[in-house]
C-alpha cells in the first residue's frame, strides 16, 4: 500500500494489536508520588500486569544522566546540572534489580541515558545483565564512543544497538547535536555491525525546518544499508522546556512523504520498541515511525523505566516515581524490590495525556529519565 493517505497507513497497521486504551485526562500536579504499595505483595512471581491488562516485560535502564553531546531537542542548555555520582545506582544494584525484574517476567532490557557509553566500564554491566538471561539486551547510544567498544560489548552479551543520528549532512549534524561529528557516528555503525550488533536501528528526531528536508535521504539510507531508520516525533521532554508543537513533524506526514516516493507496506503492529513498522514495497529495507505525540501507543505500552538514581517510572511523561534504590540501601529484600515494581505497574495510568488541555511536561527530562 502506498502511503498517500497516512491515516489509512496508520489506522490499518495493527489489526491484531492490543485494544486501544483511551488517553487519560491527567494533569501533573507536581511532586505526587505513587502511593507506597497499592499492589498486593506477591513475592518474586510475575507477570507484571497493570489495571488495563498491559503486561510489562520491557525495562529501560538509564545508567547515567550525563552526556558528551548537547542535542538541541534534549539538552538545549550548555550548562547542565548532573546528579552527584553517589546517587547513581552501582552496577551491582542495577544487576540486582535486573534479576528481580527477570523473575517477574521482564524479557527485554535496553541500556540508555544520558549517554550510556560515558559511564565507565559499561561492558562490565552488560556482562552482569547478560548473565541474567534476557532474550534481548540492547543499547541506545549517540555512538560517539561506540566504535572501539562495539566488539567488547558484543562479546559481553549485548545483542543490538540503536544509534541516534539526526542528519546525514556533517554541518547540520553538528548544528543539531552541537558536539561530535557525523563521520565518527557512521564509522561506529559499521563497527557495530561488524561486531554482530544487528539489526542496527537508527533514530532520527525530525524537527520542522531543521532536518525535515532529509526524510527522503534517510529513506534512501535505509534502503541502501539495510539499517532500520526510525523517525521520532519531538516530545515535550527537552531539558530546557522549549518544546513547541510547531517544531514537531507528525510521523504520518513523514510516512506520506516517503510513501509517495518509495511505496511502503505496513508490517503490522508495534515491535518491542514502539515504532510502527513499514517495509519498502520492493523488499529493500524498513522504516519505522515513533509518533508518541500524534499517534500515542499507550494502549500497547509494555515498559518500565529505571532512572540512573534508582527510581522506577511507569511512563516517560508521568512524574510518579518510586525509589528502588532507597529500598535496596535500607536493606530491603528482593521481595521488597519486587513490590516496588509491582506498585509502579499497579499505579500506571492508561495514557500520557500530552494532547489534553491540562498536560504539563514532566519535571525530569528525557536524558534524566532514560529515553
Ligand atoms: N544518548 C543516547 C542517544 O542519544 O541515543 C541515548 C539517550 S537519548 C535520551 C535516547 C533517544 O531519545 C535518542 O534517540 C534521542 O534522539 C531521543 N530524544 C531525546 N530527546 C528527545 C525529545 N525531546 N523528543 C524525542 N526524542 C528525544
Ligand atoms: Fe545526549 Fe542522547 Fe540527549 Fe543527545 S539525545 S543530548 S546524545 S542524551
């Protein structure tokens, strides 16, 4: 199906997927914390199912809030205040949480940040997590430090990487990411594939008037390299609070632009990542659309997040958090840690409410939560 009508493309893409859940009307009043333990204690047994039947088997782990870049849509301020190191979870604490999560049915883990590769000895954490036995253990990175680490990471048990790259033009890449350079990132993609970290996904945040004229270049890139390019809508999660809806390019618009040149066929449903997936009709490659703002996929959400300072968040856009670090450092048992995960899942709202009038951007930005 050609994507001349994006509504058709998106509306028909996931016939067998989970039933849609209405987006809640839920302003963020500020510091409201999830109630201490709304879910009954259940030892170390899963699965983690919320009030809407969503099974949570995907855990995003932020290993640091620091970064060596300053992307305009993420860290627009040059001077960022980062967490004191003592507040970060140790690798042992992260692995302990990972073991409990695995017992509760989590099968997929993605390491993120901030920039995960600026955390020293990350390979050691990958080895610890790989020993737990997740079906999928992946990493999202800006790839500036990836090339020399690709093979050690793969040997430690990493299965895949997602590389963020918002432009294929060197000057523009530098303007959007504000540090680092395109050649290094492209070289790192090659190194990752050579190390067996495949299929490689490329994340592109599409910004109106900044890189939206490169959509077709990225489609060609996907076709020529076999890398899965995912177009992401700009979300109200930048550290500077400068998000404006006008800067966002809807995924449907990107899909229509690509579909008019290279017909696309929906692959059906969302993959483990939230992208709506499409193959090129001639069989040469794949693209995805992460349209969190204009096409919320909350009804299919299967993820939990662990922030670098040890808070469990049940939604990128919710300020509700529970500290698993405090439970661990107070001598809590694995069952008590499991109760925190269950409580977070039990308190999850049906949707992120970005499009509701009372919506307030969350207090923590993407780089602090872990995107
Ligand atoms: N530093 C790594 C990187 O850039 O890939 C991992 C962390 S970064 C927060 C994870 C993903 O979030 C990246 O693909 C980045 O482009 C995306 N991202 C950051 N801020 C965003 C925003 N305000 N809206 C949409 N995506 C954003
Ligand atoms: Fe750093 Fe990633 Fe945020 Fe860019 S998107 S500033 S690379 S954390």
